C-alpha cells in the first residue's frame, strides 16, 4: 500500500465555517477521509472515537481554545500519538512557541496557502505512516525473535541463515529510522535544519557558558512576490535565498528555516555583538542583490532581529521571541534594516499587545465616543455640517488619539466592525439634527478606511443605514485618504462609483500631503477636496499662498467644493475667502464637541 492509497483520516477543528469549508476542499486531493469539529470538546470526543491520522487545530476558539484541547489530547494515551498542526496568524510568535511546547508538530498561518496546507498534511501523514511501519516492524521483530528462541533447540542448523535475515531486517529498519530522524529535523523544501533542530540546539546552548547570537530573518516583499507570481516562484526564491545565506555563513553559524519566509541563524561562540552585526550586514548585502526567477528580476532584501544570549534566557522560546520582536521592530523602521534587541523593545511590544487587547474590549463594550467638529461657510460663518471624530479614553484615563489606535484596528482586523459602529453613531446623531433643524440642510462627514472599501456590497450597507435612520443620501459625505487615489483596486473603484449613483458624496481628506495622481482625481467621483491644516498655518506668513491657491483652482476646475481644515484666526478665514475657498473648519468656530454641545452650538 502506497502512502497516497492509504485511507487517512484528517480531523479539522475550527469554529469558523468558512475555514472548515476551505480546508475541507483544499485537502480533498487524495482518498482522505475529512472529519470536522467546531470546538475543542467536540474535537476531543471525535478524536477518541475515530482515531484520526492528523489533526488541524485552530488556536483561537470559544469555550476551549486549541492549546487546552491539544493538552488534553496529548495527555490521553489513546490520542497522544496523533500529530497536531496548529492554525494561527503569522504574527503570533508566542502562540507558535506555546504550541510546540504542548506537543504540536507544525503550524500553518491564516489566511491559508492551499499548496502549503496540502504539502504540510502530506508530509506529516507520510511521517506518521513511516512511524507506524517502524512500530509494526518492531513488533514483528519482537515476535520473530521470540519464535526463534523457542525453535532454537530443534532448529540449530537453521540458526545461521535466520540470524542473517534478521540482521538484514534490522539494518533496513535502522536506515529507515535514520531517514525519519533526518526528516524530523530538516526542512523538506530547502534541506535546512528546521524549528525542531533549532529548539534542540538552543536547549543545549542554554547549559553552556559561551556567548551566542540568534539572528531572526524575514524576507521583505516575499508575500507580494508569492501572491503575484505564484508559489512555484516563491519556493524557488526561498531556495535561492537559502543558497545565498549558506554562502555567507561563518563556520560557527548555522542557518535554519523557521517557517514561511523566515530564517533563523544560530551564531555560536562569538566574541561580542559586533560579530553578529557584521554577519547581518553581509546577509543584507547578499539578499539585496537581484534574484533572477522565471524571467523576472526581483529585488527582495531582509529585515533582521538580533538577540545575544545571557543568563535570563532559560528556554529556547524566550530568545526566539525576543529575536522575533527585534525583527518586527526592524521591519517597522523600514525594509532592509536590522535591530538589536533590548528590553525596551520588548516593553514596547507588550505595551502594543496590551493596547490591542484594550481596543478589542473598548469596541466590544462600546467604550468609544463620538465628537463633532463644525464645518462652516466662510462667507456667512454659518454652520453647514459636521465632521464626526472618534475618541477613546483608555481605562487608565489617558486619551488615545485616533492616529494611534485606528492603524492598530486596521492591522488586527477590527476596522470594519469599528467603521460600521462609527457610521451608525454618526447617522443616528444626524437623524436627531435632521429632525430638529430640517431647514438647515446639514450634512455630516464620516471618515472611512481603505480597508472598508474592500468589503463586498459596502456601498449598499451604507445606504441601508441611511434608510434605517430615514435620512437622504445628500446628508452624508464620506472622507477617504489621498493615498486611495493611487492604491484603489477595482473593488474600491466600484464602491466609489456606487456611492455616486446613490447620491453619497466623497471627500479627499488632507489633500496636498500625499502623492495624488491628477488623472485619477479626474476619473474618480470626488465631490470635495479638504486642504490639510499644514498649508493653512502658512497663510499669514506666506503672502503668495501658491499651494493653497493651486489646490483651490484645481478643485474649481474639476467642479469640486473646497474645505480648509485647521482655521484658527479671522485673518486665515479672510484670506481663504478671498481665494475662493467655500468652507472651513477649525478652532476659529469650534473645537470638536460632544453631541450635546454641538446641538447647543446649532
């Protein structure tokens, strides 16, 4: 029976039906029986009853998470030998480390790479198949040896040939075990030592006295190349990167593949940090050279985190965690950089994690609040609308600015939930004003993230909320960033066109600070340009006002309205009015107000 013909059972555990569906379809490539469970308790019961050959286990699940389920499965003799692959996000380094401590054999990251899922499943099923064969052969060998002992008295003359056969069998088993051992500690794609080898070596080094360094490497732009040119090109890139890394390795350094596009170098018996820094420089020089792949010349580069051993590191997971943190710090500084770990970086990472958790709680428990800044007519000083602005008071009492927590919401996948909440709160308040001041023809500006525009039927969702509050489309203006003009995809452009058809106006926020394409500005259905306050501050000292004048003339040439942000003095208002700017907002009229104060101002 070949490995492919063996009727394996695979158990997939995930509380997300979409993930279960994607993985079930992905793994339906051989004659494998696919089982599914939606929580940890169900997975434990199903595993004990069906005895699957492999388990894909989601880390984050309600009631019982993947870690708890794994611990129970590994403690039960009936299920302890079943290999478990955790499913988690790429940036969860601590989750990965904890998973391996509990006995997991591997992990895959979300969103799933289908080719990688199949390859990982096939590899671990083959390893399990070989391990079971070895176990079976060992049992056969024990039985065979026992029978030989019983027959030795009557079959002494046959003993020599029997022992020869036994030796051959033992040699074959030894060779197979050696192959299994090699596969267990080496990456199948690059033939580099893998995470298991790295962990074992680090455990040994923690008991030694000499100084060593860990260099955590992440290839820049790999995901873009892999997604755009395909996994075969991505695999070849990893192989070529491996060759380049090997070429610059000192005798005392070993490069291993940690997973995906991440490599870890263990540099032993170094004199000081400068040896590790010199190696990082060599690596970056080597990886910045172009790669020739599939008729493409590709430029990659690498971000590197460096950690030096000390007495505080008692477990491999700790030094790997800090090297990973330093690598992400290097990536945030800009591509092609390295960063040496220090406790301050870890404190920043922990503070960031705590802020993420606090933001999740704030969104779930609706601890956020909305403020409204008036938009007024420069000629009459009459309030014509408001820009809705979200505010967050941290449980510590400190106000967290949107510029800090909105990017976090985008990174951790909260921005869509938060965006819908902001829109509903803003339009609910607009409904109150519309009923009280119907003759004022007020409007409200709501900021949206480019990520929100990628949602299917986003425009229809916005229109539905308008209908829920019985508001006309004309009372809503959506503000998008200037970068959307250049980075917009077909889905986003479709959403913008739908807004125009629905009568919902679009504004470009902070215009003039980015790198807008004038052709895209002409093509997209933009109604209003908002001049960034940085230009308004220069009005009283720069008498020519060339930038502001150009923006206003550009907007008028495209039949667009203009709003000036950050107006603080009457002189600024008069200059803007003389230049033909129609509307403004800023402390001259009012700072952002809560709903009660804004209503009183009306």
